[in-house]
């Protein structure tokens, strides 16, 4: 089962996170807690995300709307990395002659671009 963190546990787990920031992140839908009848909870991934958000906010003085844009770009980049990993795994599973042709095609595209 996935570890769930209450609001209090989340604030305690992230030294830089304030209640105001947590509320702002949720209100801006930068972080989306799990809603249950008992309240709302955060996952481990949410805690990691909020740690990054606090760091970005602190070091770059980004406001909530800018944080939303930055985290969205990070999410997209993470998704692309996952897709690229899947493509690389698929290519690696191909016979050597196919891998060589793919490598040659990539080199040709790089030279022409």
C-alpha cells in the first residue's frame, strides 16, 4: 500500500514547507492530495514535489503561478524521459543489424539538421 501523509505529517517531513505554502500549492493545483472521507492525504511523490517547489520558491523567488509553469515543464520532461527510455529499451531488444541501421539513420538526421 502507498504511504499516505496527513497535512501535519507533510509539514513535519519537509523542513522548509509552511502551512501557507502547502495551502497555496494545493489551491493552485500544483500538488493534488488524495481526498478521502477522513480528510486529504499526500503521497511520497507529493512530498518530493513539494520539497522541489520549496527549493525553487526559495532560491529563485518564484511565485505560485510561475512554480506551476516550472513544475509542469518538469513533469513533461520527466514524461519524455520515460518515453525515451522505452524507445531505447525497444531498440536494445532488436537484432544488431536493426540497431546499426537505426544508429546510422540517427547520425544522418543529425548531420542534415
